[in-house]
């Protein structure tokens, strides 16, 4: 399996970590690539963590409903990002079921207070411009 079919770091610049989550992260996908997802995510966070606060843009426009193991991996990602300088995570989620699954993952990670959920990438970018004024 190719990890880029499911996860990609788009950029790590200007105090912004832009990532994409795509497809259906079944338990099988998480078993095969979960550690690679975590490794790449941590590398992206680590590139920005020494620069002070930053914003994460998480585009889930092409992401499907989460399996139980996927919720656990995403919860681990949130746990890693929170204490390393993430000011806010702007999450693009046009699908209600994806939103519910991510809410559950955030509750598992106890990281729901830094999440901003939007319905489109354009809306997310507008929110980011406002948030950059705060950091």
C-alpha cells in the first residue's frame, strides 16, 4: 500500500502544518500503515515545534468514516501535536459522519479545545488568516 493514498503532509511553512487525510482508514490500513502515519505526522510537527505556536490545517475533504483503530491513531496524533506548539487545528470536514468520528478521537485525546471545524478548504484558509493574527 502507498501511504500517500491515505496521508500526506502538503507543507510545513509560515507557522502552518498542512496535512491531508484521505480514503477509508480501515483497521487493516491502520495495521499496515499506522506507524508510518504517526512517524510522518511527528516529523511535520517537529519541523514547526521549535518556532513557537503554529496552526495545523487538516484537510479531510476526501476522508471517510473512521474505524476504531483509526480513531486511536488520530487520537495519538492529537496528543503529540497539542503540547508541541499547536495553537489551533483547523479541520476541514464536509461530511457529518467524519466530524463525529474526529470528535470522538479528540475526546479520547483530551484535545478538543484547540479544534476549529469548517466545511470547506476555502473557509479553513479564511479562519487561518484570522488565527495567524493571534499568534
